[in-house]
């Protein structure tokens, strides 16, 4: 299929040979001879580039190099660790595809890198692509479109097998030193600071004289997590990262303030992604993962090592962060705490927030995403003054396929507003406003592990035993939440163990992406579109998608969970005293959501959120002290916006009507792998 062209860019398909030669002279930083014939360069399209007023390049890189004739090679980089205990340092496999022409011209090029554990076990992207090799072991297929699109534009693409996976030595340690060093050592090798070899076991050295060392890391899920981790080392040469649905602290992937999110730990993930030969040599590493991640939910040294937020001060790379606001695999708590830490340190950054679950933007906003990524890498890796860093910081999906932008995110007018629950006309159907409840006001619910947030939301206007709900009257103006919320709960349990859920809900009709469905908000079609050049073994053509939507009468917009036993210490749980009140603050996932005028904003407090957290050992009844329970919400416009949105509304009476959210597919038990069905 033909390469897809974008008419919005300054492209010229009929440039004269002399113009192309001039283009080649300014396309990349020069270190020697200039120029190349169109045939040698494999020119299919040229892009107009001019010098800016200060001599910086403007415009964009164009596909002027041959993808078919690109250099495809493998290098093994010494990571300086002996994870498998065999007496020699581990080497990780680095598969490289780069245009042939720049090296001939003595030009050095930047690198786009995706370091992953999934290249042989699980695949990458919507079509679960794997690496493939020819009979001599040379790489043939590089998953995804990064190579097809960017190599003709003057970039190298580097696909790294994390230690213990595919063709690499060592063991998978799930975000620990070995994982991080697997990618950091490659950045060091690209910058002449680490040793590389032409084979896995030989002594012949390989150098990266073809690159200027400027590296951008990209990847979804586990891959994006490694990008976060390497950026948090402050390694020289890493200029930018693009983490998509990425983890920022591995504890928060497996636990929510002590409440287990899965019935297993990182050892299960390691077992699923490591190579068959690693199974036999990595038993000791597996044991350390088990011992270091107790199912009690206690914070241990293993989690400290895998907490990248604490090292955000070291980040020197720019960050283009992408996340689905309904991602129930890698929850947006990861994004929120990482983003806030980067913002506090003035890191240059940009963000995309979609209505999807764990989905790559290539599969829900393809043309705009490739254009954005192209300009992002051109700016941070090639040095083009294309203005992307001066564009709005945030792109946010408001309705399926409908996007808005913000100059700064969260908007500067956002303020933290404390709202409080109150009793209503029926048990468990209360109010939500600025005024605190009267002293002694309570609500009681019983943990029912067979129910979850969609059932609770459907029952908001009814008295039910499994939840306590609180809602505003219909809003008279739109009310926008932007950022991370928290809910402080004072609860008295009847047993020695208890889990809590806090959920924010938009009550009102809407059409949203079906984030709980198999595609997590997208449907995959049979037709394909092409993004870059292809070879026989590596196609640039990928299946198209469309939004998978559903009509609802209420939308869960944020949630958080905690083990009440961690009330005294966030890192250590303990038994509760039945009949005694305990206070805990539950941190909710980041979001950006507009509750429209005519809708209501609601807070639900309940026990086990079915299929999203594991239940406690008992099924307690919990009594909330409403006077000592509150929520802190990031509202654009602050308290004034809440007052204006709730002014003039008549109070709501509880009624027997049962609302339903059957349009949303209930959450499925999430896999123990941060990739989901669409890696």
C-alpha cells in the first residue's frame, strides 16, 4: 500500500535534484562530506526546510533515506551486572536499523529506542508483533511503525531486549536494577561510555560511531515504564522520553495503599516474560521477587528500588506523557504522581489524556499522534525550532474523538476544594457540598465483594447495603475536575481487616468509549493504513481502528483504594480494632473530566471494588463518621466554581428509581502483566 501523506505539512513531491541535494545538506547535523543523489538516498518525498532567524532549523525531517537499504544489525551491550550469577557480566541484545547514507556522508544521527521484555513472548502493539530474524540472526521485522516511519527521516531505531528476555543474558527483575541497566547501558554505549560486542559471547567490540548519542525513549506500558526509570537516573544523552500508559512506582502497580490489586506479585510477571533458557538460571531472582513483595502490602526495599517518583529530581529529559483516563491496568495514579513530581522540578513536558483504557494513541488518534510524535522528536533529537514546545501542554479527549487543549495542565486556575458528605432523606443516599455534616452523623455499609463501582453507581439514588453514596443537586454550570483527588475517611469496622474504595461519579447521560470492553475503547477494523516505508519482512501498514462507544447514564471518572489497616503507616498494615474509629486518606487516580450542567457529581465510599482490588479476609460492616469524612477535589475555578455550579439547585430527595449503567462493560480481572490485551 502507498505511504500515507499528510496534506497539512509543507511537502513537495516534485523537487528538482539540486533542491534535494540542498535539503540533504541541512537535514542532519554535519560532521563531514555533504550531499547524496536521490537514488542513493532513496528519496520518495522531500520536505521544505529553512533556517530560522538564529540559524536553527525549522520545518520537519522528510523521508529522504532508503528504508529497504538500511543497515540492520545486532549488538550485545554489557550492562555491568551479573544477574544470573554465572560469573560474567550480562549482555543485552540490541537490534538496530539505521539509514545507510548518513554514515557514508560522515553524518551522525539520533536514536529512537524502545526497550521491552515483550519482543519474543507477547508482542507489541494492537497486532502483537514480534521481532523476526533471518537465517543468520540478523533482524528482519521490528515491531510497530517507529522504524518504518523514522528511519527514512534520518533516525536510527533501536529495539532492546531487557535482560532475561529474547536474546539477552541475565534475569528479569521487574523494574529493578537489571531492567533499568538494560536500557541505561545502551544509552551509555550510544554515547561511547559502555562496551558493546558483535556477538553474545565473543570478544569483538562494536562501537556506535554512527550516532551523535542523542536518544529518545518511547514505549507503552512496561516499555514506557523503563523509559521513566532510565530518565530518573539522569543519564547523559537521553534527551526525551515518551511514556505511554507507564508505571511510575511498581508498588502502586501491585497495591493500592496496602490493598492488593492482583492475587500475585512481580514474580508472576517475570515468569511470563523471561526467555525459556532464563527459567532455568533465574530461580534465585524469582525468589527475591517473592520475598521482597509480601502479599501483606507492606513497603519493602524492593519497592523503594522500583519507585521512580522519588528520583524525579534527576530527570533531565523532556517528557511527552500519554495515558488513558480509564486505564484499569496501569491506573492514572501512576501518571498523576509522576506528572506532579516532574512539574515541581520544572521538567519540560506535554500530555495526552484519552477516554480509553490501556491503549496506544496510534490506535485512537493515529494521524494526529504520528504528526505530534514526529515534531516532538524533530525538536528534541534533531534540534528543529518547530514550536512544539510552545504549543498547548495538554490534549484531552472530552467525548469519543473530540479533543480540547490547555496551555498548562492542570490549568493555573485549578484549586483544591474540600467537599463534604451529609445525610439525606434515606440511609446511604446523602448529599455532597461545602458544609460539614452535623457531629454524630453516620452512614453504614457492609463490604460485598460481589459488587463493584458500576453496581454502586447504578444504585446511587437507592438505599443499598454495600455502599454509601453522596451527590450534589443537578449542577447549574459545568464543573471541571483536573488533576488528582483524595478522600479522607473516618470509619469504624466490625472486624480486624477492611478494604475501602472511594469513587467519583458523573451522574447524567453521555456517550463514552467502552473502556471495559475487549478493546478498552477501540474496535479493530480490517482495513490498513501505512506509515512509512515497507520491506518484504517488515510492513508499515497497520489495521485501522474506530472508537468503541456506549451510552450510559453515569460515568465513573476516578477511583482509589486502600487497606484501612495502613491508617497509621502508609508502608505497613496492621490489624484493626473492631469498634474503634480509624482515619485514612485515599489517593484517587488523576483525571480531567467536565461534569456538565444538569448532571450531578457524586462520591461513593464502599468496600471491595470487584475485579479491581482483592477482598480482605473478612466482610466487615463499616460506619462512616460523616463529620470527619471529606474529599479534596482539583476544581478549575476553585471554590467559586463549585459555589456557582451548585447555586440555585433544589435539594434532591431520595427515590426508589434504579439507574443502570449496562452500556459499560464491567471491568474484567486485569492481567498480571502491564500490557493488557493490547500491548
